[in-house]
């Protein structure tokens, strides 16, 4: 277990766009666009979701927390906005957009010059209630890692039946 430290958080947040670009750009389309069926996300969908988070979630909520006054309520985040926002775009488009947004957001984060006491400042999530800046920024990191794992899972499951009996050794393939 690690305690939150901004430097460690940025080490992950700054690598996610390049990791995704290296991983997904120029792959054959089935790797990028296949999902596990209705209600599941492809790698393309996940990248679109990460873009929406960088546009409307992490930094806007941090800025709200850091603004003066009492506890402010966050705007609800549309966790499915990527389906409309990504229409007509390629994975290369999304990867480029994500990289630009993430760089801009990390610049805002860096320019904020946060003090230790700032991490205890709070905002109100529409469903989760009161939370602090440390929790928000920690969640941003865990969110990236969660969705990287989600991409690995959906891609691995494309060969779920093809691996034959080795499936018993590949936990990523599920039951």
C-alpha cells in the first residue's frame, strides 16, 4: 500500500497516453473495436471514456474543490458520453486527443502548486457524498489503471476459445 504523493500519481498519469498509443495505434481493427458483447466496452470505447474524464471530471473537480467558499457539489459525470463523442473518429484521433488533454491537465495540476493542507479540501460527489482532493487525485490514478486492465481483459478474451485447455491458467479470461 502507498500513501498518496503527487509525484507518484503524476508518474502514472503522465505515462497512460503514451502507453495506450504504443499499445493500440496501428493494431488490426478487431483488437481495437471488438468488445465482449452488449453492454461491454472495446479498447476504443475505453480511450473515449478516458478523454471524457480528462475533459469533465478530474481537473474541473479539482478546481471546484480549490475554489474559495464552502463545499461545492460536483456536476454529475456522464460515464457513457464517449459513445456519442467518439462517433466518426479513429483510434488515432482519440489517442492524439487524449495525449493533448492529459498534457494540458498535468500542466494545470503542476501549476496549482498544491500544499499538503490542500489535499484535505473537500467537494461533494452527487452519489458518494463528501470527499477530499487526495481521494479525487488518487482515484484518477486508480481509474487509469483500472481501464488499462479493462483493455487488457477485453483484448485477451478475443482468444478465449482459441487458447483451448490453457484457459484454466489464464485468469484474465474469466470462468
